[in-house]
């Protein structure tokens, strides 16, 4: 099937002082939006090569340099990945430099990235409460999947995660399926369910461990924990995961890079 026709608007800068004028978008950003739309529509699946810069330039009737600039930004956003001598591919969460980008935990002993083992506690299909529905932008009472898991370093529990997903997007997700998958969980989401997490927003606060958290994390009740509440989005800023994690940071710290 031929690609749909597209209409690009001329790139221009608004007159100085014209704050109320129309919003102009540079041409490469329009191309970036069109490529993103194709990614969202599943034209190119995770792990697949996209057409060459020259082919995309012909498709969109723009210069190869404009396409290259759009792809550069998509690669910076971790939506695409360039492979020297092979081309440009749709990024996946199996990529080594991507799969841990949402896990910002580092050991105090300076041994680099934390490689944590996971242990799934439960996976249940429930009706979404009003609060969960609001976060996931679904209707209260619609099906949702709740996943609870521990992340461990050796025998020491480090993170207790409570994860909520829209049930309509994750039909057939079970604890057995999660446990049997060897790669990152987000890799399972994109390969088996066609849901790709592309960005996330987080809120952090210090909390005291309640009785349940203390039991799972093997810390005294009332011990200090870091609460990380994350909402993850797929294309078009659609929320597809609410994750509430409790982090035991006695020997670890939460690391973030600002730019």
C-alpha cells in the first residue's frame, strides 16, 4: 500500500513581537512528526529498519539533509537507533543503552549500573478505581492489570513495584508470561503487545515503610524509603503505565542527568 500523501507547510519565523501570530514549525520538525506518525501506526515495527534517508526524502519531497536532521532528533529521543554501515532502525527496549534508561538506581560503591533480578509477586486483572483510571486516562471500572514485583540485587530486595496497565492493551498478560520472558519487561510489552514506552514523568518523595513494604523489602517498619511514582507514555502522549515503586536506598542512590 503506498504511503498516504502529506502536506508540509512552509517553514518561517514569525515577525518579531508577533506573539499572537500563527505557530510555525521548521520543516525538519514536520518530517519528524510524520515519521513519528508512521511509527505510531505500526508501519515500521520495533527492531525493523526504516527506509533510507534518500527514500524518505523522495517520499516527503524534501532534501536529504532535512530528513537527516529529523532522524537525528528521533535518535536523540531514543525512538530510532543508527547502526553504522547498516542503516536506521526502530529502537527497542532490548537495546543495551535503552533498556535501563528508566531505571535510575546506582550503587554507592561505584560499580556502575545496577543489574537487578526480578521476582513477580502477582499479576491480576481488576476493574480500575477512579484514581487509577484518572492516571491512565481510561474510564473507572474498565479492566486494568496490576503487576507487583520485587527487584533484587543478589538476595537483597531493593525495589518493590506496584504497576498498573490498561487492560484492553494487555490482554493475556500473566505472571507466568512475565516470569518466562528473559529480556526487559518493556521489551515484552512492545514485542508481544505492541505497546512502546517512549517517555516517562516521575514524582519522588521520602516515605516511611509501612508493615507490608517492610516485610517485602526486609527493612524495619518505619525505615526511610524513596517513593518513585512514574507515569509512562507511548506515542501521542498516551499514558499506558502507572508505576509506584518503593526504593530501599541504604546502599544505593537515585541518579539523574540534567541537560
